[in-house]
């Protein structure tokens, strides 16, 4: 149950916390637009950063949220912990049923949210 609530909180943060983009002009993920590796979103207070990252010397790419202000990257949540992407060609998108979907270069689904309710105007702020 605790894990479930943590996950719901993280998803709520992703969907409702006002994130601002850096490194690119993307400031929202709109349906069918993808969000590529190399772009990150920073929450308005500059506390959290969301995007693709690697750990240590590994080239594996993960999608997650980390504390931006702490010197050494402190990851608070990882989407694809068990299923890293081996290259820099992953992308995030929101599909037509409003799920956040992480795709590898060949467009296979690496990870996704699974909201059963259709979101009317899905958008990640
Ligand atoms: C896509 O790539 C992944 C590994 O990156 C592989 O496991 C999967 O089989 C590939 N899918 C297709 C359709 O090529
Ligand atoms: C959107 O992604 C979810 C999760 O992967 C999947 O269950 C759903 O079928 C997808 N919707 C479409 C229209 O592809």
C-alpha cells in the first residue's frame, strides 16, 4: 500500500507539478509529441528535475525524478528501474489514452503508466 501511495504521489507530481523545461524549448509534453533524451524538466521551485539520466559509468539510461539542488544526484523515483534503455534514443510520449509511455529507439514500450481512466486533455506541465 505504501508503495502504491508513493507511486500515485509521484505520478501526481509529474502530472500536476509545474515543471519548466531547460536545455530545449519543450515545456510541456503534449499528446503525441515526444520528449527525447537530453531534455529535462525542472520544477518551478528548482527542487526536482525530471528526465533521462545514467548512473555511474553506465551508459544505461533511466527516466526518473531527482533532487536538483543536492550535489550528488539523489534520485527519488525511477520509471524503468528494471528495464534501462541501452542508448540515448529513448523518448517519452503520451499516447491517445493519456498514458505516459517510455519508448526505446525501435518504438517498443519500455515502461508506461496505466491509468484506466481516460484523461480528457492529457498534458504534462
Ligand atoms: C527493440 O529493442 C529492444 C532492446 O532495446 C529489444 O528487446 C526488442 O526486441 C526490440 N524490438 C523490436 C521490435 O525490434
Ligand atoms: C497507451 O499506453 C497504455 C500503456 O502502455 C496502453 O495500455 C494503451 O493501450 C495505449 N493506448 C493506445 C491507444 O495505444
